[in-house]
C-alpha cells in the first residue's frame, strides 16, 4: 500500500513538472523546434557599373524563417545597417571597381523551427557568416545577422575634368564662356569651384547637375591675363583638378568711318586744287608784269 502511494506521489510530481514546463515560454517550442538545414537568399551578385538595389526578392521554404533586407532601414537593437553596406553605411548609387561591399540580412526562425550552427546560409551565391545576434526579450525572438563580402576587381575609372566637347586638354578664349564637366555626381551641398586658386562666386560662374557642370562667364575670364590656370572641382570627399590655357582675345582695331574718310579726302583735294590754281595765277601775273 505504501509502495502504491509512493508511485502515485512520484507521478504527481512528474505531472507537475511537465505542466510547469508547458507554462514556461520557449521550453516546449525549443524542444519541438525543427532545425533548418539551409537558407538561400537569391540576391544578384554585384557588378561594376550596375545600380545598387535597396530591396531583394526572397525565395525559400515558406513559414520557416523571415529575412529582412533593405538599404533604407537599419535593424533594431544595434543599428546594424541591412542591405548593401559600405564602410558600415548603406551603399547607394552604382557598384564601383576596387571597392568592398557587404550584403547584410537579418534572419530569424519562425515558430517550430530553429537556425543552428549547422544551418547553411547562402547569400548572393556565397556562404554567409554570422556577424552578430540580438535577443528581443519582449517577443522572445533572436535576430541573427548574416553577411557576405564582395571586393569588385578591375581598374577604378579615373574621373576627370573635360571641356564642353569632352576634351581633356582644355583651352579657351577670354571673350567666350568656358564650360567644364566632370562625371562625378554633384552633391547637394559642400561643392566648391576654384579657378587659379580663387573660389568663384555665382557672379563669376554657374554650377549645374549633370553630373557636374561649371560654366565660367566670359565677363570674368576677360579680367584675367592669358596663361595656364589650374581649375579644381572640390567635393566633400576629395578634389579633382585640371589645367586650362586661357588666351586673351585680340583687341579690336577701330577702322575710320567711311563718311569721315570721304570728307577728309574731299577737303585735301580742294586744298590741292586751290593750291594749284593759286600757283598758276601767280605765274601768269609774273609774266604780265
């Protein structure tokens, strides 16, 4: 009888432990969670000159995990930038040769599934590495941050200053506006233009986008002596320079007006005629006397 009561008490204890475990969040789900073997995030590998995407399509086993990729947002709890990243900031524009980029995703397993150290995660065709993790105690979720690095090979194209016709060797006459161009994008602020070491104002030049276009007015060029001048496109991240050979426009010679010339010639002719007449009269008078 005592033995039977002991078994009853032991069974009650086991049941109590089981009920307690069911009430603790995550205990049962952790026990029942199915490991995810692999995750493939189909993002196009970067190519030099191609636009950097801010969103990526996600195609994989549904309801197993969620993945977040956005170049316009940052992940909560840690300010880790997602999407295509360069120097810990969201990469924008186009992919450039000679630079390194990281493709970053935030991934978390959904209910009844789990990501383990054996889960193979592939991003843009390369096996990704676990960069960081964050625990969200409010929602009892662990966010995992995976990334892959790419270094784009190839020579980095040198950005140059050219004239309006695309010539790198630049010469200009002082009586004409000088147009200078550069393929580097004009920033919203922080750009300055120097001609011969002097920063020009809006009264002396005009700056436009497309990518960067500077027009130096002839009214300013005409104040300068002829010679070689260094021109500088100053951007927040560096300067680009070139040399302009300035030629002074020849001064116009004022030709005498046709009317003035005719009047002067007529006067001289009359004086000559009167002189001859006077000389002839004098000769006749001398003979008579």
